[in-house]
């Protein structure tokens, strides 16, 4: 912080932590941090001027390689399809991906995420080994490739090497198709150590036990205790009813109950999905300060179910959104369907709101920002001094924003039409999207098309 001025932007309207403000001057330094945010300011001579500016959204859950699987699993099988049948198709696809292909897929994904308004991503990374199940000469090879893709695209990233040792509760041995995912506690710590030199402004490194069925509690504790206390920890939990039944059979407790009984869960944890939770588990999650990592488009695509959002909000819970399997790369779609799922289930409107914030769009954006920033373990999620200079300039010429009152801007962005209203994106103090196009879109897209051709020819 505190470096020489690198850039500035004057916003006629900007969404600050305290709400919409007029005539906001934003300044950032060469390190990519915001140094000053002042409202009721005057536009400096020659400064770039924007009508509407939002803080960039955090994508708190991503499996980058699954972007290349999009659209290929939408074929009905002989029996009922579910997460478990989808998973078998994903395993077969993952078997063939090389590190170089991983990099090109991730770069395409990250460029798309930036164009739609994500400026940071938490990568839940579990494709660690080669096709034969052996560690690469550099154990962090595939994680390093994803970080290289993040640098190329310009997105900020929290890398979460995954602990993945078992096929099910009770330390069931991994299946052959899971060999590329296998890691023990020592493996994860080696990968975290190898990635440590890359930590800095745009990169953080935490870890992720894949799930309670894939990692034993003793392993989770060992890695968590070996990491610095400020590193983020993410885990898949209670995503499907089958997982809940398996956990009950094994432990006599539901997954969230079992986790909280065994591990000290606090604000550095992100509980991804947590779809099937009961009132006592909702209360546990909210009281601990952990973030619920919600991925509505993937949860819908896989037929998982709906998180009890209204109850979690009432309990003071924290949440953010992620694109997970990347059937969508848009935070607008995640937030829209987070709300719409609740409306359909409860048969009422405007669920995601509180007495202090009745505008659903504003509540969803601001709350998901705070939860995403917490889950990322980085200084993100706000247009405020000390945070990363991550911001979105909206297309004020679009008809959906024509004559809209400032209080209705986010309502229009989230709930009016399917056009992408993000025009320009600044990430870590660098313009990565201009006029709706990523600055490296052609090169990134060309490499991705070549990778798709190779994979789909197999």
C-alpha cells in the first residue's frame, strides 16, 4: 500500500460499502490497491468518467477444468440422472486433460468470468496427478498452470489444493477413475509450500478438504493446524441427499453436525453448497462466522436442491456465490437464481432482503461481495482504501439502464434481461476488459479452441 498513483476513475455513481454515492473519485497505486475513495468529489482534468461503477464480484467456488465439459452431459440416461451419474462422466473426461490443456481451459474460463463481472476466483483444485495416477515431477504442476492462466487473464485467485484420499466414509479406497485426484495431508502441504512464492497482491493460497467422505477428520485437522491461521479453508458439504445418508450411516450425525463436532470451524471456513441442512445446522453455520458457498446454477444443473437462504439470512449468516462447474460464468445468473429458487420454493417474492436493505439487488450484491471476500482470504469486495482495485463499469448506454433511478440500478442488472451490462473491468489496478472484450480474448480463445478439438477427438 501507499505506492505512487497509478490510475484514477471518476464515477458519477458508485456502489460503496455504505451504499450508492455520487461523484466518487477512485484512485489506485502501482501495486493494484485502492488508495483513495472520495464521494462528492470533483472530476480531475482528463480523468476517465463512468456513469455507474460496482465493486467486482468474487467467485468463491471453481473447478476450472470443468468449463470444457459444458453442454456435454445434458443427455438422459437409462435411469434417473443425478449428481452421481454426472460424476462418472466428469471422471472420464478429467482422465485425459494435460497440464497445458488445463492452463488453456482455465484461461478461457477466467477471461469469461472477468467479462461478466467476477474479478477474483477461489479455485478448488483437485486434478493433481497425471493420467496414470503419479505425481508430476513438480507436485504443484497443475496448480501452477492454473495460476499461470490467472496471470494471463488478469483475474485474482485463491488457490485451494484439495485433500482427496478416500472414495467414501470410513476411508474407503479410491476407485481407479479417482487416481488423478489422490492426495494425502503431506501432499497438500508440499503443494502449498511450492506455491508460497506466488502469494501476493493477486494470489492467496489456502487448502480444501474435498469432503467428509474423501478426507478423514484427522487429516483435515493436520493440514489446518499446519497452515497459518489466516489461510482460507473450503469444503464441499451436504450437497446431496446421498451424502447425508452416508454420513448418518457412518457417524450417526448429518455432515454439518459431524464437521462441527470434530473440527473448530470459524470464519476462515467456506462450507460449499450445504444444500441439505436442518435448523440446528443453519444456526451452527451462522454462529461460527463461516461462509456458505452457494452455486445455484451448478446446484440446479446437478439436481442438488435448494439452500435454506431465508433462514440463514435471519440467523445472520454470511454467504457468497460461485460458478462451480461453470455451466454459467456470470455472477448475475448466480444471484438471480439464488433469489428465484427461494421464490419458487416459498411461493413469495423479494426473499433476499432485510429491514435495513429492502432492495433485493443491492442486498444480494453487497452481501455476496462480503462473503466472497472473506472466503478468498484477500482484501477484496469493496470500493474502499486498502482493498484491491477491482471494479466494474456498467454500460450506461444500454436500454436496461436508460432513465433508471440509482436505487433501481442493481435491480435492473440482476432481474432485467440476459444481456451482459458489464462494459469495462479493472482488476488489481489493470484494465482487463474494455468495451465488453477481454484484452487477450483472441489469443486465449484460440488456445482454448485447440484444446477442445484435442479433447473432443478422443
